C-alpha cells in the first residue's frame, strides 16, 4: 500500500502564522514537531518509507527538506502551480501508477489531528484491503457532532460484507459543504457522516474516475505520464499541469461518482485543524472553556478568559479580555473575536485587494 500526504494547502484561516511559503502543516501546532511530520510518523513500522509520498506546493519543498532531511526526495511529488486537491490527487495517482499499476493509495491531509493513531492506521490499512477487493474508492467518515457547513457529508446506505471486522457501507450520495438548513437536516437524520477528507483507492480506479468526470484533466495527466522517467518529465509537468481543472476532489469526483464506499471511523479522535478556534478547542484541557486559555510564546495575562494568544516574536500582555484570538508575527498582528475565527480568510481577500502581498 502507498500513503500520500497532501501538504499543498496554504491554511488561510490560520493566518497570519500560516503563509504562502510556510503553511500551517509545517508548524508545531499540536505536538513538538510539525503536523506533516506527525502524519508521516503514524505509519512508521507499518508502511516502508519508499511507499510514502509528500504532495506539496513547490514553494514548500525547501522547508520540508529542512524538517525531514532523510525523506526520499524522489517521493516528493510537487505541484508546479496550485490546482486544488483533484489535480494533486490525479498527479500522484499518475506517478504511482507508473511505478505500480496495481497499487492502492491512501490520500491523507497533512493538517489533521488524530488522537488515536493506532486505530487510525488500522482503519487505513483495512480500507486499503476493501478498496482493492471491490475496486472502488473508499472514504473515511466521522459521526457529526453539530451541523457543520464547512465539510462534506456522506449519506451511508447498505452495509457491505467485507469478511472482516471493519464496517463498510455503500454511499448513496456525497454532498459537499451544504448550507446551514441542509446541514441541520443531515445532522438530525443520523444517516450522514462527515467526510474526513481521506481517500483510499486503487490508483487506476481514481484515474478512471478522472476520465469520466474530469476529461480535460485526464488528458493532461496522460501527457504527463508519457514523460515520467524521461528527460522531458519536468518540461511536461510544467507545460501540462496548468491545463488541469482547478477544483477540489470533492466537487470534481466525489459528488459525481456513484460507486463510493464509506467507513465510519469515529474512534480515531479526528479533528480538522482549520481555524484558530478549532486549534484552541483541541488544545484546551479544561472542561469549563471560560477558564481555558491557550498560549504560546512569552505571554503575560491578567483577568483573561477563554482566549488563544500566540506569539512568534515579541511578548504579549493582556488585561481584562475574553473570547479573543491574538496572533502576533514579526510583521503583522491578528486580533479576532473567537466566534469570528472562520472569517479570518476575509482578511486575506482584503490584503489581496489592497495589493499587500508581503503579508500573505
């Protein structure tokens, strides 16, 4: 089995720490090492390193090599330009297929927290067996705890007989990021799971799905495939990869594919560290959130409640504040109400509109 760590995202809602050249997955947010390194280490002793790949933006390569100097450089499959998750997955499938046409690969985000890594790895390995047996794309799902509008939803159907202890179900429908009314309906129905953003699939089956649903991208991948392993490989990648459709895998394939399998994996302790609030909730150890502050750096606080204060540079002192997110970097500082954490991305849009790319 092959493991692909998807590490190309910028993590804009964790700005201003997460930037274009060093995104959130390259920071030590959860443990004493980066989230990317945490993701790789989960498979230590289970998957040989030659079958583990990193899929980053080309701008992240130098930092990745600095953090993980012993990682095989040939297993870093970088995107020459950002083209979203569908193109990234298609590109990695193309490279792995060239190496092993019968391969099964798991595509895993580099920025997720998994508090039960042993169970998680077992789910991935079992999902690989199921994907190979049925020659279908498998997704891991999480039981919703609230009507989330920022995730995809999996409508599970009839259970599949897999001849092992792992429960697997046909997926009736995949719906990406519904509105709040629809998300409430899904949550109350109890027949939907959150999509955890993990895809386990025979690489050939995923490439076949591209032919059906993303034909222009498939054509570009076929042109790249003919050059892999030749002196024209880099040239072909730069020439044809930009022709691929800029679309998430969820919209490009998942919503269109009618033959998906879902595996409930509630007990892996999954969390998508997408915003400062999510990070705070994950790191807060106190059951009474009003008494919980999450700090990093030289922080001095008086009468400060339920706040995240993060400094990459100078000391920060707070008095009489609550429900705030404060993130200080050497060139810019964010001060945000905790309940507006999802809107940090709007600052990115504002900076772009004002041509302040130096802060991105």
